[in-house]
C-alpha cells in the first residue's frame, strides 16, 4: 500500500471519530437538560404555564336570521326597440348609454310617404262629405214631394240608401286618416320605457322594416332593478311563512360579501323547484339610482327571514366539536379552563345561538382554546371595549402546545344554518 493511500485512510478514520464524539456529547447534554426541566407531559396543557386566551361573556341579544344565495342582476324591463313601419332611417337622436324617458324620441324614419297618405285621406274625406251633403238635400226634396204622390216611393228609398252609403264612405275616410296619422307617428321611434340605451344597432341612411328582428336599439330599465337568486328547496317552508307575514328585506352584496350594494325587498318565489339542483329561484327588487347594480352582474343575495329576540349567543369560533358533541371552554374557579357541553341551535355569521348549556354572563374562551385542556391555567385577556361576542383581537398561541383531545373545530365554519 502506498504512503498516500495510507494517509487518506487515516484521515477518514479521524473524521469519523470526531463525528461520533460530537453526537455522544450532544446526547448527554440533552438528557441533562430534560432531567433538569419540567416532567414529560407537563407544560401549557398540564396547567403549569398559563395559556393566553381571549375571553368574553355569553350574551343575550336580538339576532337577525339570514339566508344567503348566489344571485344574478337582471334588468327590471328590457325592450328591443324596432321600427313599426318601413322606410329610410333619417336620424338617430340618442347617444349610446344615454338615460332616456318614456316617450322620448330615439330616431326618425323618413315621414314624407306617410304625410302623403294622410293628405290623400283628407282629400277623399272632403270629397265624400260633399257628396253626402248633396245626397241628403236630394233626399229631403224627395221626401217633401213624396207625400203628394209626385215621385214613386222606390226612388225615395233609393235616395235614402245612397245617403247611408255615403255616410259609411265618410267613416271609412276618417279611419284612413287615423291610420295615416298613426303611421306618421310610428315614423318617430320613441322609447317605450324609462331606461338606458345600449349600442346603436342601425345607422342613419339604412332602410328599416317592421319585419326586422335586429331592432334599432335595446333599452333596459336600471332603476328599479331585479336580482334572481337561488336557495335550497329545504328553505322553502321558512321563506314562505316569513313572506306571508309581510315583505322580506333583501341585501345585495359583492360576491365576497364585503360590501352592501343595495337593499330591496323580495318580490316572489318562483312557482317551480329546479329538480336538477333541488333549488328554488327567488326574485328581489332593488332601487338603483346610483347604478351600483348592473345587468348580468354576480352578487350575493342575503334574505332576512326574521329577528330572533333575546337569544343567548357566543362567538362561533368559541364552539368546538369533539367526541362528546359541541362544547366550549369557560373560565372556571381559579382561572382554570372548564369544558362545558352545549347545544347549538344554529350558526349565524360570526355568532352561535346557544339553546342549552350556558347562562348569560358566563365567561367563554373566544380565542386560544386550541391550546387548552380541562383544568389548564388561563392568562385572561378581555375583548376591547364595545366589542361584541363576534369580534375581538386574536390571541397568539403558545409555542409547543398540543391540541385538546377530540377537538374537531367550530361547527359550521362561520356559515349560516344549523350545526
């Protein structure tokens, strides 16, 4: 074996001995620290070290009950404005996106052909009226001498029939004049509703016809405006009962629920359930003067069913779930954690409505309960002044703390409905 190879092997052995020595020294140091420290299993969970938690009292209050569903904004009325007569489009009098009133003129069709028809009708009426007047005078003369037996009765009767015939002709002429005036009015295309114009569909100079399906422009009514939204069919009995007692308020919120866009009322429940999705469709009407809602916009519709008076509430985050059911941690004697099984009626936003298990005034751990065991010592932090059961700053978790046995989190996850 060469000298270089021997030196390489000796160096490798030295490095291995150093590594083993370091591992042995560190293992002994850790054992000494463990022997000098707290016994295994004790710490925050064992109650030796106080666990910082945020607490607050269980309170009675009036709680509005809401149902939420995804909705789509739709125009209250939509009209495709079309020509009712044939002719050349002379003028477009609106701007795209302009707010227009009912009866406001939007466009003009060349009125001259219809004016000519009106003049022809007026001329025919004047002619037929003159003939009628002459026939009436002749009839009066015939009747005057008819009593003297100077004219046969048949001639008198024929003259009377001619008078009646000319009276009918005059009426027909008047109808023709009214029709010509109507056509002339149709040549001025007017808005049938209050609304907002869309994109111009036909430019001046084009020939338009009453049979055209494209139309001149689409006008949509924006104020008021409607929202169509869906709810599970299981909510139908509650909604129907609440609606029978009077109009139900509905809020239109942004999709994330962070901002209220408008407040209106429930107009109707659709007369059919969607069998494919097991949902019912509802329609709410909203005043929309500032146009915060726009057709085809997605919103969250929040329907208020009722207001529960004087119910006991705690923050929804305070309610935990375990093998024994739903429970909360209370501040017990000596500021120790006390586990209490409760019955939750429903989760409403950030509040849990408690049906059984608590009394008003008992202090409930609102935040920090993930580090607790029954009997653990508590370092209490009260919520800020004026903060309700569903508010408050978060408590920082103590490092190394273990979760309570059987903890499954708060029921409902902050949503609406029963746990």
